C-alpha cells in the first residue's frame, strides 16, 4: 500500500543528515533553519500518517514495507505502524522538531540555544547531524517489524546520544556518557541473545508473524529464558529499578535537548519493546515473569519517589521521577490485562510529553541561574519569573498525576489493571502492588510539591552563584522556624538551609560549552536587605519584581514555541483520553490475544 | 432540558481559562485594569452558572429534604472512554440531591467572587486568584452533577488542586506554601483509598455509572460493599477533614479569607458528605462502615469543638468549628438520615460562609487574625456585628436561625439510631458526643462573639500587617462589594430553616437549646468576671492540649513525616553507594582485571615464547589424554 510513508519517515532525517557531512561552510549560515526544516518535514509526514491512518483498524500494521535486506541470512527490511507505535512515532517527530525549534528559533543567541553561529559556537553542524541521526534511530525503532531491524535501530540511537552527552554536556559529561553507553550496550547484548534465541527456536524474525502465533513453537522454559533476556535489555533502557543508575547521571550532564529526547523518547523504546516484542511473542514467559516484573516496578515507584524527595539537583530529581513513572508503566505491562497495558502505553506517551516539558524547564532555569541546585536557586521563582514559575507549576502538577491532565489516565489504568490482572496471575500479589503503587503516587505528589515550594515559592533572594550571601540560608531558616510541626516542606527546607552556605562557596565553575549570553549582574538591592518578613508579600511583584525581571529574562519566544505544543497536548490528552485509548485498545487486545 | 448540567459546569471552566489567559492581555503586567477585567470574567460566568443551577433545581425545590419520592435524574451522556475493562461514561446528571447542592455551590461561589473583588482589590495576583476560584467552581459542579464515579473523581481531585493553589495564594510566606502542600498531600492520601474504592465498586457492579452501581447493590457481596465503602471513607475523611485526616483544615486557613469561606467551609469540605449521600444505598448496605463512620464522627465533633474553644486565631476557631459541624453531618449519615445531613450541609454552607466572610471583614479592619487583638468592634462594625450574630446563632442552633432546625433533625436521627442499625456502643457514643458537642459549641461560639465584638477595644496601631493578612484600611466598614454578599448571605443563614417544612422534635429541641445556652452561660460568666482574660482558661489543664488539637500534628510528624524523610535520605545514599556502587565496582573490577592481563603483555619475547610452548604442550597433552 502506501509504504513510502514509513520509509520516508526514516529516510528524510537520514538524507537530511548527509549534506552536513559534505558541505562544510555552505550550510553554516542556514543551519538553524535547516534543522527545523528537516525535522519539520518529518513532523509533517508524521501528521500525514496520523491523518491517513485507518483508525478503524488500529490493531493491524499499516503503511507496511517488506523488502529483502540480507537474503543470505533471511533478514528483511520490514516497517509498519499500528495503534501502539503510531502515538510514539508522532511523539518522536514532534519532540525532535520542538528541540530544533528550541535551539534555533529567533536570534538563536539565548543561553541554551546551542546552535549560535560564528566562532565560539559549539559545533552547531555536528549537533544538527547528531540530532538527525538520533531521529532516524528513534523513529526506526518504533517502525521496525523485524526483530533484527528493531535491534539495529535500537543500537543506532546509542551512538548519537553518547556524543550528545559527551560533547555538549555539563562538566561531568565524559563519565556520564561512558556510563550511559556501556550500561545500555551491556543490556543490548543480553537482549540480542534473547532475540537470537527466539530466532533459533522459531526460524523467523517477522514480529507480526511471531506475535500472531502467540509463542507457538517455543517451550515454556525457552520462553521464560528469552523473556528474561529480552526483558533485561529493555529494562536497562526503561529503566527499571535497580538497573537505573545510568539515568540520573546521563540526565544531569546532558544538554537540555539531550535530556528532553532521553526522557521523552529513549526511555519509551524500552517500554515499547515490552509491548511490541516481549509480551506478544513470549506470552508464557511473560505470564511466568510478570509477578517479578510487577515487584520491581512497584519498588521502582516508591524508590524513585523517595530518592526524589532527597534530591538537591533539579535535573537529577526529574531523572529519578522518571524511574518512578516508568515503574507505573512497567506495572501496567506486568498486569497483562487490557486496562493495564493500555495504561502503560498511555503513561508512556504522557510521560514523554510531561517529562520532556519538565526537562525543558529545568534547562531554562539552569540557563538563567547557571545552577540546578535547588537550595542555590533560592526560591521565589514565581516572583522573579512568574511565567516560568507558572509553567513549572503546571508541569509538576501534570507529572504528579492530576486528573484532567495527561499524567493521570496512565497511572490510573495501570493501578486498575493491577486490581484486575490477567487470570493467570496471582491476584492477591497484584493487589499488594496496587496499594504500594498508590502510596507511591502520594509520595510523587509529595516530592513535586516540596520542589515547587522550594523553587517557586518564598521571596526571591538575590542569590547567584559566585555572589555569596546569607540570603537563602536566612529565608530557609525562617521558614523552618515558622509554624508548628509540619509537612515535608518545612523539614526539607531546613535541611536545605543547613547546607546551602557550604554549597555556595563551592559553586561550580562554568561549563565551558555553556556560555552565558547575559552576564549575571549584581543585584541592585543588596542581598539580605529584603527579608520575607519585612515586606508585605502582596506588594512585592510590581516594584521589586520589575527589577528582577530586568535581570533574568522570563519565558522567551523560542521557549514558548517549544513548550506550548507540549502544554496543549498534555491538556488535550488529559481532557480527552479517548484520543489515545481508541488507538491502543484494539491493538492491545490483539497483542494479549493468548492471555486474555 | 437534557443539556442543562453541562453549561453550568462549562461556564466557570471557560471563565477560568479566560481569566488565566486573557485578563492581563495584551500587556502582561499587573494593573488595575487587569484586575477589573478579571473581576468581570469571574463574576458573570459564575452568575450564569448560578442561573442554570437554579433553573435545574426549580422543579424539585427542596423535595430532597422532605423525603418524598425522588424524581428521575435529568442529564446526558457525552460519550464513553474505553479502558479495555469497565468503560468510563461521560455522564452528567441532575437529580434532587445534586440540583440542591448545585444551587448552594453556585450561590456561595458568586457571593465569594463578588466579595473577593473588594477583599483583594489591590492584589497584583487577583486575576489568577479569581480564575482558580472559577476553576474550583467548575470542579465542584462536576462533582455534584457527575453521573459516573470516575468523572466525579476528576472533579474531586481538581478541587484539591484549587485548594492547594488558593491556600498558597500568598506564597511569599513559606508558611502558607507549607500549609498548601499539607492540604494537598493529606487529602491525596485519602484520595488514593477513594480511587481504590471506586475500582472495587466499578468492578463489582460492572460499571462506573452511579445509577448502575446503585442498582447493583443487592447483587454485590457484603464483603465487596464493606471494602468499597471503607476505602471510599478514606477519601471522604480526607476531603471533609474528618478524623484522622482532619489536620490540614486548620492550617489551610493561611489562604485568603474568602477562600476559607468558599472552599474550606461551605463547599469543598462538604463534598465528602455529599458523596456519602450520593452513594447512600451502598453505605447503608455496609453495616460495619456505618459504625466506623459513627465513631469517627463522634470523636471528630467533640474533639474539634474542644480545640475550637482554645484557639486564639479567629479563623482557626471557625476551622475547628467546621470540622466539628462536618462531623455532625457524618454522624447524621451514620445514623441513617441522609436528608438531615444534607439539610445541615446546606444551612451550614450558608451560615459558615457568612461567618467566614464576617471574619474577613473583622480581619480586614483589625489587621490581625488574633482575637486577643480584637474587642469592642460592635460599634465600629455594626453591620458585621449583626451578621456575625446571626451566624453564631445558627452555629449554636438557637431558634429561629437555620442551624436550629437542621441540628434538631440530626440529633433526632442520632437518637433514633440508638435503637436502629448501628451497634449499640457506637450509637451511644455518637449521641452522647453530639449532645456534649452542642454545649461546647455554645461555649466556643459565645467566646468568639464576646472577644471579638464586646469589651474594650484593643486595636492598637499595628506597624505592618503580618504576611498573609489583608491591608489595614481605616474605614468604618468594609467596601460595598464585601458588605453586600454578607448581608445577602445572612438572609438564608437566618431563614433557611423554614424553607423545607421543618419537622421539629420538641423534646430534643428543648434539650439542645438548653445545652447550648448552658455552654454559653458558663463562658459568659467567666467573661464577665474578667473581660480581658480568655474564657478558655476554664479548660484548666486541658487548655494546652486543646489548643494544640491533642497533638495529632506532632504525632503525624513523628510517625509519618520524619520516617519518610529519613527513608528518603537513606534511599538516596543507598542508591549512590550500594546500587550505583555495584555498577562502579563492576567497572573498577573490569579495569583491575585488564590491568592484571596487561602485566602479561610486557614486551618480553622470552615470556611470549615460553607461553606459546606451554600452550602447545597443553594441547598436545590434551590430545593424547582424550584421544
């Protein structure tokens, strides 16, 4: 049929990347527009795909291509898209385009816009190339319908992401990048063994055919071994507790666009593998391993939330929050019920949107304050940068799973799935998982609200790294003494207050690649003069706020361009979840065929 | 006609969106013009929603309270959300109960929106404030008109969010921020149970539609029903601030006073009571749950009333009073009378909103929340004094104020429960606590009334208002936008009792009025003896525990908050040292091994040749041995 569309989705970014190799100087002036144009064409193709997708039959792979690739090994180039992969393909194309828009919109000179031209630019050509190759790998992973092709695309992604972290990252980037690539490669090797085992047993690599036969031709023991092997590889990528420790380092060190794509798309490749390969091809293995998967998932939910509660670095906290959210996704898969897997797929997309937005915001804060250390930020973001604070509040609330926003439906359905797991699974155990997951949801709310309280609330103290002052310590100190015994915020800010002075003296040197365009001026009001108790709070914004706004720019146009689509989609999927669920439900029912 | 609940929900929702996006457009700066625009954006849709709500309720009127045959709900289904299991149906409906509640919600919201125009006149964040109030109104109406449990849950949680945003309105003070976080988290804890309760009911009935669930009650096993209702009760306790999840409400008084009136007195906290009434057949079929509810209510009403007696902050007095009055309603439900509970919910909504708005006028005038800074205000604020007097009379249950009738109905129901479905001990505890609470209510209401409006004026020129309180404005009474809603609310607070053909139980009425007057008299005598001293000294050794609300906050901090934080710190360290340590350790091990292997590669040809020979020898040996 119209298989050209799937091929084009992969070919456009690939062909777009090629001229960057040859034309050195010719492309340099138009580089920012070039990246946006190529990814924009890909996004347009994705939009065409969504529009011409036969929504009546989302369970059937559409736009399929089936070409001989390596005839000797019987490898085939098989692409296609169904209701499970379509949202992810569209999400990928959108996020890559938004990343390019973020990098290149407007003058391209704002901090965080790494593409600025001229000497001192940070290898803009290489960055565009890297991102486009990354897009090839990511979209290819979601489109592949052949086990080895899936693996190839899965691996292609690692290389550009490695360079993204290692070249454009923060000051600990080398170690983080090496850890990222070694850890995930190790996982991939195990997964490859599992895929080869499937191949050896069934003699085919065709995912559709394998899923259709529901594990026929493989004994239960083989299925269990294969599921564990494939699952381990996917679990590293997802990441599942306790295989997650590459993630915080990678996120903390990656540049903003790297973090966004890492959280928004790369993690989804792991969970997508469960829905595309592990569960449908190995149903008996899935049923045998599912209780373990569920156990690791709920441990991850609670563990991630607790780790977040103790984090001081904003980016690191969001990274750990991904561990928790991916725990909900894995719990959904582990239930092997339609509702649960639906929830997992929904949470997958929602997490891509919300956490993508959160990392954009964390990057924006880091670009302005030159630190993501929460105590050093000094609070008062709402007073200093009201729009940024408002969007951060929105994203945090979406992420904690408020109904009416996208984060809710996935988590709710995953828990609902755990309430009614597949018949083959022990129900009592999954009820325990459900309760633990529910408590994890409360902890999730706790750390996000504590973070909001510490970052956005309070009076802004004129603290910048390198300008030592008693400001933040004083405000945190008064906070902890006011009022009676109280919730987490008080204790947390007390802990923050104790350590902030020590931290300030050892502020980090500027990462060489992140050059502040706006040098941080010394505040006009001396720090410490304005304490939160001297000024009536509701009088702060008009006068003092204006002065602050002159120092730090509030949300800028290129940021708005990148963030507004995410905000709109979070609201859209939150208010009308049927949009996604109508796509995934029939596909999930098909893939669970043997189990439900 | 079937379309009607939808616009009532959508109007305030649209107002919230418009208020957030448009009121500062195009300049984006706080200004008087923006505030004025925001005020129009807020008030007109709320008024429209009120018109729709009244229209919906017009036919039935107070039919729900009179107990007769219930009329058929009107409403419509706007599609379904497939989940792969039980689908969610997007249904809105209005029946006797929700029509009545809708009127309460929209009218109180309207009063509060108008009042806020004056109260937050020069607050630069008034536009977002009024938008959040609109969003809250929409969410509450969604709860009230929802025909599906999960739709109800969506509104239920959004209300919690609005509560969080509005309690933290003056976020410059981290104390307010902390109160907001606490309010959200405590209710969220209950809401997790609530969601699981919905799961149990939905799977048990095969549908999340409220009508289907109610119809399926006879088929469900008693185990399912008890589990479901107990789980739902967790959410009810969180939202309606009942023991043991009540601790957030007094702290939530950090928000602006109109918010305390709307969310934390009249509407949101009543949602839990409403939910039990909505699913009343489910609850009555689960006997043990009703006993639990009765015990919770009994402890809550007396404990909170005693706590109210010892507070110095006027708003905290009213907050504890709210907990106590909500416990009355919960007790009425446990005793088996949903109509009495809803009747009290409505009269309480009127008189408590009135009391809070009056407290706002007083605080606005004095510049402090503390009663020790008030006194003698009846001459300066005659209108507020009269309105407050009506409110306190209703709170104490004195005739002819509305509270008298509704409290009488509740007490009659609780007395009836002594021989009814509750277990004897629970029923006895409930009725005993209810009577004791009547006396304590009389005492604390009188104390607050006397200390605020009588005695000598203690208002001194304050240097600056505390963060989180309104401006000091030295006019005699508040602005007209604040006074008009107060006066208008005083009318239902006084007269609502006559609306629904009151059924008086005369002996109980006499007992309760006598008890309330007794409590009032004791406080009055103590106050006459020394008008400057706090009558709370009557509590003696109990005074400090009462003021601290029996140390529940401290207990939770010690049992929940600190262990969780310690655990978080432990997890963070363990993650770094154990889990990541293992990862780094494996890296180090690999490097160490490679270092050992490298020793062999030292460039010494003799070593290489000897190794080669040794290998050949081994292979040859192997070939000989195994061949």
